[in-house]
């Protein structure tokens, strides 16, 4: 059973995002269609706040992300050229 939480969220329309949970918040970043280099978070899945429009890791899609040892990790991705870099954030 699914419940619609928001039919028009405050983040831009996009696809190919990564979503993880850390410190009781959902974190969403990457993606196509306007959200390419943005980071957003939400404590409730309804109200979203833009954490940054210009993250240090730049714009990318097709990346992986996870939470490990209380840190958020972003691995690899693509933005017209491939990356094999690894980023972390507390």
C-alpha cells in the first residue's frame, strides 16, 4: 500500500537520482533534467531543502552512493565523461 506524500515536491523534475538515508534525513543528489549538480534533503519526505546547488563532486548521473561508518559516500558516475573517483561527507 502506497500513500502519496507530495504531488509537487520542491526539487526540480529529474531522473537518475541517488537517494540514501543518513542522520534521520533522506539525501538526494545527482540526476538529469535540471538537478544535475544539486543536493537536497528531507526529514519527512514531503518538505525538501536544497543543501547545495554546487557540490564539490560536481554534476553527475549513474553514480553509486551509500552510508558507511556514519559518512555519506558517492562513487564514480558520468557527466559526458566517466569518473572513477570517490567522495565522502560527514
